[in-house]
C-alpha cells in the first residue's frame, strides 16, 4: 500500500482520517501544519500528501505551492471545510490552481476518501 503524509491542524479530523487510511493498509505519518510536512518529506518519502487547506504556520495552499516549486512530484490530495470563509469550493479551486492533484470538501466520507487515495496512488 501507500505511504501517506497527512496534515491537518484538527486533531480529531487527523485521527479519524488516519484510522481509516491505516485500516485500509496504508502507512500514515501525521503532521499538524504545513511546515511539518516540508520537514518530514525527505525522511518519510510519501507517495501521497493529504493536506487540509486552512492550518496555522503554513496553510495548505502555501504548502502545495512550496512542494511544486521544489520540484516534488508527490501526489497531493487537498481537503477543506472552507475555513473562516466557510467556502470549501473556493478553497479547493485554489488548491487545484496551486498544484493539487485532487480536492475534496469536508466532511469526508470514508469510502470516497479511500477511492480518491486509490486513484492517486494506483492501489485498489
């Protein structure tokens, strides 16, 4: 299965998504903000980065842009509940423009998450 680096500043969301992904056989590494993802990229070497878009210290859009600017070809799934503007559609559109491969609005259904992950990493 895939090595996934999951970033979300909400501990409950990160725990729930991580549990679903681990139960499906994926190796999951967790981060609570964008800079932690960048710091972990070389040691984790993920097949997929799943990132929330609204996080402190470095949001998901900035993270996606930084990953793409660095030349990383890691697959990226951006997720968002809309943040303080409560518009997940706008946030996910921005993520696509920044270089995300796929986007999902929260709340996320487990079967949809697993289907998206399989499409991105070629499993399933």
